[in-house]
C-alpha cells in the first residue's frame, strides 16, 4: 500500500487555481489596507492642524499649482480654512491639509473607506478592488432584505427601494454622459435614447416615493 506524505502538497508543487485566486485576493487586500492606513495617517495630521482652526471657519477645497516651471497642472484637492479675525477684522487663511478636517465630515468609516479608495486610488488599482463581480454582489446584498426571523417580507421596503433609485439615477447619468459624448454625438440621433434613460430615472424615483408613501400609510393603520 502506497503511503501519503502529508508534508507535501497533494497536487504537486504548483498552486491550484483557487490558491492562486486567494493569494491574489490577499495581496490586493494588503495593498488596499496599506493605502487606507497611509491616508488615515494623513487624516490624523489634518485633524491636528484643525485644532488650531476656529470652529466657525469656512473650509474650502482648492486646486493649486505646484510652482514648477514646466508644470501647468493644478494639484489637489487641498483644504484651506478661512475666517474673520475678531480683533483685526481681517480675513485669515490657514492650510488644513489634503483631507477635510474630521469635525467637518462624517466619521462613518464603513462609507469613508471605500470613498477614500475611489477618490485617491489609481484607476488600475481600483479595477482590482471594485471589479464587476464584487460590486454586483455588494449591491445585490445591500438591496436584499435580510432573512431574519423577525423580518416580514410582505411589508414595503422603502429604504432599500430609495437606495436602488439613487444608484439607478447615478448609474444612468453616467450611461447618458458616455452615450451623448462618446457614442452618439449627434443630438438629433441621441435625443430619443437619452429621453428613454431620463424617463427611467424619473420612473425609479417615482416608484421609491410611492413605496415610501404606502409604507407610511400602512404603519399608520397598524
């Protein structure tokens, strides 16, 4: 009887396709984590600067030139605080950093982390994280009513319907922009199709409003 050496891989020295996929996913996750940590360290620096900025200051997002002779680009965004000095009555300006100070934005990391990646990560890197299958699964899960014991799937689901309408609107606006500017630049030819897409946006919003109204009405009757 042939004995099996359990210290060696069962399928030879090469990784299986699943192992390769998991290894690639782990590397992508590690790179994304490092990038988020780098961004968060900058946010901490911005938060420290924000301590010396008056609470009533107005924060502005600006794009500036780097000053290099051959560079005509404007870099950013960078955030600057503006306020009126109570004593001198003069307008004051102070650099806050390349991120909005924490006291001026939401602290919900579940939303802010993906936003940071989408805002700052190069497009080639975004393709690894925001690939079609992952986004489709995420959206599907977000819109699906959880199968909890206390869930009543016969009731209206206004919140998720509204989320679906918001995503539909943003997605269709992107499609309209690409169609008008990249595919069919003739306004006469594109008018009908663009009108259909715009009607779809209006229909989705109308459905979400209708569901919201019916949900509210059903709750008042309970």
